[in-house]
């Protein structure tokens, strides 16, 4: 399965590349054999509420969860017949958006219908006519991703990282926990100037609250897809997402092999081969975490989110 994805992406798989790739059994042990897409039962509601020319599909997700990859795959493969392009000059297909118009990284409850992201044509969009497709990532791998690229998140991690709780060294360096459950507090700045600040009990609390807002939605359609499935089974995931929004796949399916993120802020982002190597290896999932960190995650990550998204806590 892994080789098939790489071949479709036009990646030359030589012996050196093959030696770095994870086993399919390792991937399925963490994420199961098939993709999980949460919210497919809301597709009919979305299609019945809006005419094809009114509909858009837009990615959303907290930092480091593959929103750019999903946007590029949708741009390359999906279109909604009769819909307008987001911006003809960037070649985006009809009905496909780079992000949801309230800002892909912003918490949905605070920003949807209350904010317009600073990108072209956002003002004209009926935000209720945009199907949010939310990318999530295995929280244990996501903790490590945040250590490499923290973006607008801030928390003290001068000792070890990921650090959901302080170790002895960090306490001696003056580190403070959140005073509630022992977690290391996290602050995130949202919006175009990052001045809309939210506070979280820990990285686990950030993951819980950010995805919990979308998970708990009952008043409008939305999908949640796993980064791991977008990476490993892109055709199956994108086809279901596209069809959910009333779209169709345009000809032969195209896979993005290089890192989808562009610009200085995204330097070091994973391409397909390096992403498979990193996120398909169970041993790399908890690199940097202490036993106390893993205990905290096991007790504080929302069980309903973990179960719905098919994520499992690591075995000791």
C-alpha cells in the first residue's frame, strides 16, 4: 500500500528509500486498516441546503495537521460542477478553497460567522455555505510536531519536549505548571495579528478543546479527517470529501509528493517520504516524552475524541 502511494506520486523508490519506510503492519497497528472520516452523515444536509454554485469546500485544522496538503489535493483533484473558483489567478478548482473563510487555524466557535480571514474574496463568501473539512493528527505525534514548529503557540519547553508536565530540571529552572492538574500551560494567539489569545491547560488541553469544538457541532455539516489517512490513502479520503460537498474527481488522481507548505514559516515541513518515515513508526510517536508526560496524556486526552478518530494510546 505504501509503495502504491509513492508510485502514484511519482516518487522513485530505490533500495535506500525502501529501507527507511515503515511496515504496513506498524501503520495499521496505530491507525487501523482503513481511513476514518467523521461526519459523513452530514453530507446530505450540506448538499440539500445549498445549490452547487453556492457551495465551497474548505480545509481547517490546528497547526501541523496537514491543512495545506489537503488543500493541494483538493485543488488538484476535486471540483464542484457549476461552482465558482475561489480565485482564478491561483488555479484553484471550482468550489475549492485554500481554507475556511473564518481562518483555518482559528477556533470555530469563536471565529465562524464572526471573523473574515485576510485572504482575497473572503468578504463575498457565505460562511454557512462552506463545508469545513477538519484535519486532525494523532495527538502523540502532534505533540512532537509542535516542538518542531510551534507557530503561534507559546509554552515553556526549555528542558524536554514534548513536555505536558514539568520534569525536575524544568522546575529547578523556575518552570510553573498550570496550578490545576499539573500540566504545562499553553497560550495561542489567533487572528491575523495573533492578538486574540486563548489559554489552555496543556498541549493535550489545546488538542482537546480545538477539536472538541468541531466534534461537538450539531447545527451545521462538517467533516473531520485524519492527517495519517490523507497521507496514506489520499485518493480514498479526497474522493469521499469531494463527493460529500457535491463535487467530482477530475480525471486521473494526482498525489502531492513534496511538502505542501511554502514560505519561511514552514521550513522543514515534511514531504511524503519523510512524513511516512516519521509518522509511520510507532517508536517515533513518543520521542521526547517522559513517563509522566504519557501518563498525563493518557488521563487528559478526551476519550470520545480518541475513539471517534481511531487513535490509541501507546503501549508502555
